[in-house]
C-alpha cells in the first residue's frame, strides 16, 4: 500500500469516528419544547398511541460513546489505519502461521507413523484412508472429481491404467513432483492427409474398425516413421516418458476419429502440479496410499499398464 492510500484510509476512518461523535453530541442537545416531560410531538396512532418529545436516555448515549472509545482503542492496538500495524504488532498472517504450527504439532506424530508404513499396507488402514480421502477432497477432487474418475483431460484414478506407472513409488513421485506431458502437433510434418492416415491407423489399434479403412496401411507407415519413438512399434506406449497406450479403450482426450485427428494434428499439453511444497512428504505418502487404494480395492498387487488413463 502506497502512502497516498494509507493516508486516505486513516483520514476516512478517523473522520467517520469523529462524525459519529458529532452526531451524538448534536442529537443530545436540548431542543425547544423538551422542557415539559409530558409534551408530545402531536403524532397519534390508533387513537391513543402518542409520541413524547423527550431527549434520548443518557445511558443510551453513553453506550454510543463507549463504542467510539472501543473503536479508537482497537485502531491503536490492531491494524486498521493504513500502514500502521498497531502497537501489538498483530497480523492475520502471523495468526494463521501460529494456528498452522499448532495444528502441525498435534498431527505430525500421526503422519510420521503413517509415513513409516509401506503404501500397500497403509491402503488397508481405514483411519489412514479416511485422512487420505479428506486430503484428496481438498487438493485433488477439483480436477479428478470427488469420485476420482476424472473427466476429459483429467485422468481416471479409480482404474488400474497409468501413464507413468501404478506402482506405489510412482504414484507418490507423481504427487510430489508433478508431471508435464506434451504431445507435439504433427500437422506441419504430416500435412492434412497424413493426419487423417495416422488417425485412421490409431483408431483401429484397439480392435475397432476404422471408419477410413483405405487409409490404415498408409497410416501404419507414417506411424512407424513419426510415432514409434514414444508409443512403441505396437502402440502400447512408454511409462518412462508418459506416452499413452493406444491399444486399449481408455482415452484421456476422447477416442472418436475426430478427437484422434485433432490430437495428432495439434498435439496436447497436460500438467499435473507438484504438491510437495503444499503437503509435505508425510501427507503425500498418505494421499498416495489413498490413490493406490482406489485402483486396488481388494488389496491386490498392482498390474501396471501404459495407457493414458492416468
């Protein structure tokens, strides 16, 4: 806040308090006609209800004065006058940090115990999973949904298909450090016809019949020349770099021929933000166990896939 706005706030706040004081003083002054305690204003309602012409009670006025004194005392002790921080030096940021530190001191031993437990075993701890569910709701549900089944462009975490591997350590690494996925657009290289050919070939990799069967063979050749470096010769992808499996029925950005053409032509960029600084290692460990439990409800060992579901 610059000096102008600081001064503006100070003047405005004090002027309002001074205005309240002057208003009370003005309304408390005796008026002509108030000498008689029984004199009325002449207003009558319902035939017998009259309004007396009396000054406000003194106890009521003193309550107003006390509120003014309270306001001035508050502005001296706490921030409220521009840049002036108050003689107590209180701030909402310090108060927040103190509350967070106190809460962390209470729960840190619990999370430390959880962190010492391997993720597959922790995923079977109902108390830990209740905590993980709350962590997920607060930090992950906005993208992956409250049921963790994702949406277009946001991976489904409740199945057992993974871009970067579904092993416990991979899930934990993904949450800690985040992921940056980038599929380049190939239209400048392939041209309009080349994009259609590759899309026709990719469409039928999972057993479907391509809507353009006459383009499949040409698409296969172009795929071998431009796509196998990431997706492999058989199209099953590469978890080391997050290249999706194109041979299953899971499509992160849609599996229609139009969607595939658009992805091949223009590419896709996805980012999973890192949560290490926000949550810390111990909380990430619990969250990873919760995510692991979603795809292993029976506690079975992971069977890693390589498609674009996660």
